[in-house]
C-alpha cells in the first residue's frame, strides 16, 4: 500500500530537487526513499523502477522549460524571440543544474511523445518560421539551436569561460547576434 501523501508527482518533484542538489545521476530509488523518509518498496507503488523515476524527473523538467518558454516567447518574433528562448534555457540551467541535465536525458518513445519536449520543439519551430525556414531546414536549425544553447550553458557551468576577457555575458550576446544573422542567411538546399 502506498504511503499517504506520496504521489508520482511528489516523487518527481523530490527527484528534481535532489537532482539540483546532488546531480541527476544521484536520482535513484534508494536516495529518493531516504529523502522522502520511506522504504524503497513504497516508491514502487508509484514508479516501476529507477529508469521510470528519472523519466518522471525529465518530464517535469521539460514541462517547466516549456512553461517558461511559452511565457517568454509570447508576442515575440525574430531576434527578440531567439534571445528570449535562449535566455530561458540559460537561466533554467543556472537555476536548476540537475533538472537541466534531466531535460537532456533520452526518454522512451511513448514518454517523449507525451512530454513537453514536443511543445518546446513546436515553439522553436514557430520561432524559426519567422526566419522563413522550410523543412527540412527547420529540423536542422532546431538541432543547431539546441546544440548551441546546451553546449554554451554546459561550458559556462563548468567555468570554461571564466579564464579570459571579455566577460561571458558579452560573448553570449554576440553569439546570439551571430545565430540571428545565420538564421536570416540560412543556406538553402
């Protein structure tokens, strides 16, 4: 029997908090059971295994990102939308490093299809329509933006930009300017 008050949503939230504190790899059934003050067996009334537990944290992180992106993108287009979306990713990664890692984790196809990752991709594609990018160029551009944003925030978090001038904030702005110029001049296939 499941412990009163323990739900799948509460486990995902506790797992997300644990991920931010100790890293996404630290999100295990035994660590989460200790955090929640329950026996490991109590978790299995809500999740089948550690993989499903981590998938729930990934889905929570994607939902949070999609919500923030939706708010940031409302009424914006072109470079303004690009900067807003990039800022959402960077700010989220800074505030929630474990959840950021979780948001990058691979999900099973059914979980991926049901996740807010689909909404995030749709918002990115809507942003790219402002640059008049048709398919398959949109897909290439979605992957480029994801790679740049992910690479930047991970390098920044590791301190890779702290060793030299100019300040990384200036480089961030210049990089977004360069991405905007690239998207406006995207090579047609």
